[in-house]
């Protein structure tokens, strides 16, 4: 079973994504912010991280910085209401971007494509 982390401070979004992804057969762990995500990553490595950019305590960019500093690489699909202008050094980890709001069907297609592929996709 493929494991997905959903990292989003908006509880309703995280719960909706968890429900939809679990219905599709994925194992899902939700985290309300970047700090909780990093703690969860110390326990297990998911096949994909759905990572919100704007969060309290530690935002998505902070998570990516910490992962890079620790030499950890895993596929990350960024989610945000605003598309980042430049991902700069994050391109190695970021396999895609979903602009909020997005349709659940589009997200499921994207997730299926990413967890079934070992190659990173261009944004």
C-alpha cells in the first residue's frame, strides 16, 4: 500500500484529502504543520508528500530547507492558493504543484501518476 503524507494546517482540507485518498486505497498520515511533518518523517518515509506552502510554525519552504539540509530526498507535491514564482533550489524535491482550489479528480490523477512513477515531473 502506497503511503502519503498530507501536510496542511486547514483541518477541513486535510481531512477531505485523507478520506478521498484512503478511499482510493492509499495509506494516509496527516500533519497540521511543517514541524509535525518532520517528526513524522523521522518515523517513516512516505511515497509522496502533499505539502501546503503557507502554514504556522514551519511552512512548506522550511520543510524543504530542512529536508535538503538533512540530505533527505522524497517526492513532494506542493499545494497553495498562490503559485510560487520561483522554486529555485527546491526543484530537486518538488515533483509538482497543485493550485488551490483543485478538483479531487485532478488530484487523484496526479497522485496516482506520481506514486507509480520514480521519475520526477516538470512543473
